[in-house]
C-alpha cells in the first residue's frame, strides 16, 4: 500500500505541474507498481509463511 501511495503522490505532483487533470492517469502506474512490488516480495512472503506453518505444526505435534 505504501508503494501505491508513493506512486499516487508522484503522479499527482506530475499532474499538478503539467496541469493534466485526467482521472484515469493515476490507476495504470499504481497497478503496475503494486504488481511489480508483489512479484518482488512474493518469494519472501512464501518463505515466511512456510516457516511459520512449520513452527505451528511443530507446536501441534508436541501437544
């Protein structure tokens, strides 16, 4: 969400400087930035969730 906020702020600043007031201009860069961020962070998220699941399973097995 921070990435979307940052991209939105940059696009809004660009729109203010160039006086281009197109509402749909904000969505494409935001979607692209969030998609790219997810692709970069997804392997780490998967590893973290797998490690957490292993911890939970170990606690369940121990009783």
